[in-house]
């Protein structure tokens, strides 16, 4: 017993150095982590996080499959970020009724707007299924067969839970680089409606100038509602008959604020981190992934900006696309800066030397984990991987023409008879409200030229020969030819597979060339990538074994995670950052709007935020209207919209960004500098009240006093 007590005490002594790092699964949260949370000020019982009927996790949702959100009322009201709801808001916007520009409030339930393909999911439960997969021989299977086995188990488990509850499904995901597997049961609601949004000037205040920066004043929130079957209160496809969902749990909202050092917790769905990645993998990420992403997106965004500024209708079509592109363009730049300034590759190499020595001493994974082999494998694929990312950034999500061509090349969008080839055809509906021909042409022309300039000739798809032979190397002339001649760009026109016109169509030729090239590159990359993944899996396994007396979390994989820490700023170059911003600071920025258009806001916003008294939304201790604040919670993409809780499990904000100095966080958590930026829940309520006059919504919400 004495030995065990000594171990626990030594473990707790180790934790403060890493206490705020970690994206922890809740169902198996280490006791040592919970004890540290209590030391920071968390006051709820352990079971109140996950196991209890009214556990905090029951109020948190996966929003749309790409963000997080939180239920805040007994009638299914959901808070998430403005940028998470951006595409839904854009899809309802027109030049005449521009909800992106002007904001939106559904004054009655009948005014709440349905959204095609938008959903929220609740995590019901989670379990470790590693022994089950091991018994089925997963470790002896090649990669593609492992995936098939995982999918098969998920299907079997889904069938099982549906026998008792048809609204449930199960997903099985790898954790710890594939050394473990967890099965998660979800309940998905497909009827989610837009209820409230502030104008873009506030929801994206500061734009790309302030993105990933501190201080921030962005009012980054939007409000949706979950609808359910009126008879069962369960998930249902959209119907006018559906009624607001009645959740078992919703988050209490607090207007009591926070002070420096207060406990803070986020729960959400972080998308992807790679903190177990080797030094060789980080070098590849820096030079073959991030550098490529930054270069290509920078070029594309310059063209998009010019067209969007010239035409309001084009701006509405591309606002969401631009925001998605720009977010990780800036992230890639910032991450590479941090990789070099912090010396992350050198730190990883030093750690790997320690691990090698430990392996030599213990013999663990001898003959399996081979650092020299890992180095050679990464060198072998580097050039091809760099070209592969140039291909992805050039052709994925860039052009409507390319999107249609690739669907044809991959056999998608086939219509007509399933059995008679003579009656099979492709046909694209008119979606001209989502893209602009002039912008599409210019972006594609520029990116084709850029691709050719930046990759070796052996990585050029075959259609580049057509550009050279028929168009004298002129990419713009080739793109104009595609638009003029291809049936793919003529919405509503049918192109039959068994006719000569099909193979002669230049858009079809482009799609087939892209599909052929992609298949070739994947085939060439697959063997070496499988070997690299196996080595990275061994590396993670060795780390976990060498540090088996310490708690470890798995990399993020878009499943629910909790992070904890404290409210507080950071020090950079000897200067304190401060840990919150105030109404005065946003008014100061608004005054710079003539020279900084991203600081523009409607006059009413300046008036509201210049008030002398902010009533219940004013912080009692500072006397200020606080807008955004900092914690050292551990977040990444996907955490956007994550609820930020105090030690009582009350909602105090919504996470929406990290700071510039933390952009290496996906591979390395720097406790000194990494911060989570959240919008203060009092700022959210203030805007709903004073700008939106959304009394019916505010009356739903339990604003704790």
C-alpha cells in the first residue's frame, strides 16, 4: 500500500508541468487528471462529467460534423460559433435578404430556417474495443483489411444498439496511433434550424487581420435549434410537423464572469492533432504540407478577394469558401513559424535519442521500431508527397469546373438506367447561385500555371500535354476552351456514356486524367505510407510504455474530448497579454475602419458598445463590459463552438480560436504561450438582447446569477 501511495503522489507531482495539456476522453478519465482539475477549482463529482444521467457531456454536441456546440435551453437551443454557422447563414442569404451582412433573428418559431444536410450529434456512450479487435486478428491484417474489419465491427455494434433504440449508431475509431480502438455510440438529429446570427461585421470582426491573434473582440457566435419528432422527441428528417427537441440536459449559463486563475474547461470535438508524430514527420509537415498550403491558397485568395470586392453577389457566393481557405492558410504560416522558432524538430530528435537509448536498454519493440528505417521511408516519399499536396491544393475545392470533372472521372453523378449502358448519362443541375464563372476561370488558370511551376514534370497529369500541344502552354486558353466546349459546364444538358461525344468532351478528358493521375500517385504512395504509419504506431507504443507511470491522452480525431486549465494571459517579449478585452477596445478598432476595412461595424454597434452602463452584462469586479478572454485550455480545429465551463459546470463562453504563438499546437503544446480564445457568454447575451431584442430566446436560457 505504501508503494502504491508513493506512486500516486509522485504521479501527481509530475502533473503540474503538463496539467493544462491534453484532450482527454471522459469515459476513462484518469483519476490523477480529475484530482488536478479539483486542485484548480473544479467542484463537480467525477461522475458528473460522463456517467451521471445529467452529466455535463450530455449538453455538448458535434455540430455539422466539423464544429462543436452546446445546448443551452430546455427547448433545444444550441450555441456555436458564427463561423461554424457561416455556410448555413450564407445559404439563406441573397442580395435582397443578406443575412450574412445584416444578421438574422427568427422572431417566431415559424421563422426559424431549416438547413439541408446540417445535423448535430450527441455522444451517448463510449467503450474500449481493442481486445475485441485483437481477438479478430486486426494486427495481422494489412491496412486496407484493418479498415474493413473496423467498419464491420461498427456495423455489427450499430445493428445491436438499434435493436433497443433505432436512433443510435456506432462508430469505431483508432486512438494512440492505432494502438487502441474505441467505439462511440451517437444519436444524430438531422433537423437543425437557424435562429439567430449577428451581422458578419461582428461575427467575423477583425477578419483575417485578427484571425489567430490576440487581443480579440470578435462576437463569434450563432444560434440554432434542434427539432425532433413530436411523438417520440427523437431524431427525424425535416418536417413542418417537427417540434423543438426537449433535451435531458442543457448547460446552465452564468453571468457571474471569471477572474484570473479561475478554473476553465472546454468539452468539444477537436479534429486532428499529431503530437506523437516523429521528427521526420514534422519536417515533412513543415516543408511538404504547410509550405505548399500557404503558397497555393495565398495565390487563390488574392484572386478571390479582387472578384468579391468588385461584385456583391460574388461576395455572397464565396464568403464561406474564402473563410474556409483563409483559416488554414494562416494556420499553415503560423505553424511553420512556431516549428522553427520553438525548435520543435530539434526537441523531437532529442526525445527520440532518449527513446532509442531506452529501447536499447529494455529491448522493447526490438526488430519493430527502427528509427533509421523511419528516416529512410520519409526521405523516400518526400518529393512525391510534396507534389501530392500541390495536387490537392490545386484541384480540391478550387473550381466548379474541376469539381464536376472529377465527379465524372470518379464515376459519380451517373443517372439513367442502372442496367442499360445506352441510357446512362451525366447531368449537372443549375447551381450557379454558388459560384461565379469569371472567378472560377481565373483561379483555375492561375493554379494550373502555379502547379506546373512548382512540381517536377514527372508529376504533371496527362492533360498538361494537351495544354502544351494544342494551346502552346497557355493555361488560360485551355480553361476558356473547357468552359466553351464542355457539356459539364452546361447545366441541365445530358451527356450519354456510350456516345462518341462523351470521350471527346474536354471536361470529361480532364476528369479522367485527374482520376488516373490520383490513382497512380496513391498506388505509389500506399506501400511506403503504410510502412511509415506502422513505424509511427510503434513510436507511440514505445513512448506510452517508457512513460507508463504518467497519464497520456490520444491525439484528437473528431471525437469528444475535455481539456482543462485556468483563465489567464501570457507573457510575450516581456509584455503581459492581458486576459480579457473590453468594449472600449472594440470601439477603438472601429474608429480605424477607414484604413482597416475589417474593423468596420454598423453605427448601431458602435453606439451599443459605447454605453456607460451595460447592466447585467457588465463584470461586477472590473466594472467593464468584457468581450473575449483567454484560458490555457488545449484546443484545435473542431473545438470551434466548444462550451467553456467554470468549476461549477456553468457556461461562461464559447471557444473560437487560438493565439498566433500556439499554432504549433497540433504537434506540440507550449504551455507558456498556448492559449484558447473564447467569446464571453455575457457578450453573446448582450448582443442577443440589445441588438437583436431576442426576448423569447433569452427567456429560454437559464442565466445563472
